[in-house]
């Protein structure tokens, strides 16, 4: 007897998620004015703007890991007076780097004691002690209202510790200067005016900015005119501005071999800056600075009128996140010709992200965002995540309130390659064992585990060099009823701790969906090595998790339903106690779509889903003893 069944239909899943999102304690609609209003440039009341700023931070809903990552990047431990030697005992230890606001500190002197009611997390967020640079392309042309909104976003980022290095661009001007001097001068005047307007609006929002009219970059020789690089002298203009907390606004110009200033593409300037700024920190800092200035950019922001990169899997709506190592060429190959008119610079911006992220840190990211969604930049800075998780059900993302729109931003990461291994001989057992043991923090019974995989393995999805893996097996193959299909069982889903939070989890789950319950749909086509590329029949995916596993909330959001597995040997009379396991499953999406279409349950782009389809009756009773009877893989 099953203890409890809670199958969540797609409609209920949408309702549950919406209920969660609309019952947050802080919602922008409660404010009398939108955070980024469109009433025109003006000075805001500082008290109102501070409140709106805090609301925008709360709207990003950062997790503990997100907050820890942000604080580690933008705060440094305060230097405390050394303790008296006699007070130090062999058992005492003080942290070298303090990230969490509640970490252990030496007792401060009374004069610096924390004021009553002061929240250290809020203090750290609103008063960052470390400033990091970001590369920003403001891809106009924008009118004054739009540019004011963009400037307000840049000012908010600066308040959080991210100093933007801005390069202005215009879609209505060719990348390179024409040979006609009059036309070239007219185009340069337009660009110069945009620099002045950007600086003006930044200053209006109390974000000190300076125009950098000097040529920061140089062109190559005659054979490499389109190549642009940054010399140390040019980088000094950027360094001085960032050190002083000012936002430098640059013209996309470069010196040619004859030392004449020429307008070049903004993308070329940004790529050259990413390479130069990611080099060794310079010690040519002011005397007041005791440490070399690290100019390594943490983010690349592309602010345009188009929105994110269109996706073939979402019928032209934007990608939520992109794994460059796995998807870069495939996005080019599947780019629809009709998008060249609606998103003419999408592929160029994708190439820009690829060029810049090559030189930036592993956890850096690029965000392609519409000027209509500037608040997304704050959420990205704090969480380093897309607006919506790409691993959530597609029906939830495409058909619910708050769904993906043309203005939804696209988050781009360097990522790692994705491979699908179909035989145990292809698996590196040593690396997989290390991954499982580090992820689950248990010792694997390797001999028994791999003996089972040799018999029951379906496939293994591997991210990078075993940074993450999903192991799927076929269970119930020796069932007494030979008509029953084997159960596609997610045996292990593991990601190394250092890759949790950098997008690897979502990339892995999306690949898992494409090989199982999303199979057979157009959006399941993908370029992963060994993948079925969306061809085949979708299968239900089943897995289990400890009932007290904190990850279960994440599983609930992605599964179709769950049930508690009964105790072995428990009586069928009454209600048995849970055995400590929850069994989750994801329904094959292709089957649900076909059923809804056959029975006329599709309407308005959506569909009604029965809690239990006719052919699904009895499957949970068949799954439960099989899944509950799987032996553990650990020695301890």
C-alpha cells in the first residue's frame, strides 16, 4: 500500500509555482512607482530610490550560496586589532578570509560595536568594500527616456560594487568608417553625442562618470587592420576611472598604423579590453592604494533593443542560458533566417560573449538584455543566474504568467562540453567514482556498483571532465509481466561542489530531459556528443530521494509528481509509515501532448492534463516495489 501520492499535473505545477512567486513578501506592484519608470529623466527622491533599490535586490531572491558568492567577491574582512598574545590559546583559530556575515570575528573595540538593529548582510550589500569592473556595451540608438533607464541600471550596479566600463554603439551606423570624410565625421559626431548623453544621465543618477575620448585601442598592421589590441597606456585611462569609482564611457575608436584615430566596431574594442583587463594586475596604482588594481571583468553586459538570443527550441523566444562549449556552433546552425530582421545582431553578440569569456574567470558570465528589463542586471549580479532556470518544465516557462517574453535576457557562460555515453566501457570509472564520492560525501562500494551498471546501464551523461554526471539505468527488466517496459531510473545525479551554482546543474538536467521525458520533441534536439538529438520516443523518468533531502524542493519544481515509498514488510492495513524515500517522476511530454491532441484538450496554446491518464493506471504500483528495492551504492 502506498503511503501517499501527490501527482502534480502541468496545470497544478504552474499554479503552485505562480502561487509561490506571487506570495513573496515584497512585490514591485506594491510600490507607487515602478523601479525603472518611464516618465522621463529626473532627479529621484533619495529615500524613494533607496527603498526601490532594496526592493530590486529582494526581487532577485538570492539563495544562501548566491549571497555567499556575492559577498566573497565584493566584501573583504575588516582589519581588526590583534589580540593580546596571552589571549591566544592552541585551540583558538581565526579565519583568514571572512565571507559570511555571521562568521567568527575577534571581539571589536566598543567604539566599533555593531549598532542595534543593524543587519550585516544588508550593510555588506549596500556598502561593498571591493569594486569589480564589468564590460558593458550600450547598443543604441536610445531616446532619452530609454537611456535614462539604462543609466539608472548602471548606477544601481555601481552601488552594489560593479563599476561598468561602457563602450557605446549604434545599430544605425556601419561598423567601420566610410572613406567619405564628411560622412565619417557625421557618424563620429553621433557617437560622441551618445557618450556625452550617457555621462550626463549617469551623473543625474549620482553615478560619477567620465568620458574617455582618448584612443584606448590600436589597430594591427596593414594585414591585420581588423584586429584591435589595448596597450598599457590606453588601459591606464580605464584603470584610473575604476580606481576612483567612476564609470568610464568609451568611444569605439582605435589608432591605425599611421596614428590616426579611426572608428571601429564596439565588439572589437570590448574583446580587446577583456583580454587586456584580464591580464596580470598592474602595480601602477596611486600611492593610496596598497594592493595592485585587479581589472579582471566579472561580467559582460550587452544592453540592446532586441532582447536575448532567439532559440529554435522556444519558437524564437530567447534562450534562458547558453553553454558556449556545447551550443555555440549549434545555435549558428539553427538560427532562422527570419531572425536576421528581428534580431540582426544576435549572432554578433554571441560571438562577442565567446571572445570575452575566453579571457574572463570561469565563473564569469555574459548577459544579453533588453533596455526594457534593466532590473534583470541586478538579479544577475547577485545570483549569477538566468531570469528563469532552463531546467524547469517548458510548459511552465512558455505558458504561465511571468513567462518568457521577447525581452527576457539570455545568460551566457563558457560552460563545458556535454557527452552521452551508452556503454560502461566508455565510462572512466576512477573519475566517476571520485565525482560521486565528493558530491554525496559517502564511500562508494565500487565493485558492486559497477557490476550493477554492467548489467543495467542505460546511459551516462558527462559534463566536462566529470564535473557532473547523470547515471540512468533500466530497472524491472526481469519483471514477471514481459509486456511491461523497463523503468528509466535516474540512479545518480551528481555535480562537483565547486561547480554547483555555475550553471552546470541546469545544463546537466536539460541534457537529461532531452534523452528521456523530452525525447521526441523538436526542442529536445541538441548537439551533445552521443545524444539522440531528439529522435525517438519519450520515456517516463523515475528517481528517488531521501525524504529529508533539502534538494527535494528543487525536484518538486521539475517533477510531475511524487509519492512516499512504503516500508518493507509493512502491513497493507491502515496507513504505513514512510520508509525514508520519496519517489519522483517526470511524465513523457510527447505522450501527454499526443493524448491532449487526440482528445481535443488543447486550447489557446495550452492543454488540459488528466491527473492520471488511462494508460498510466497501475504504473505507480508497479514502480514502487522496483524502485524501493534497489540496493544502496555506499559502503558507509
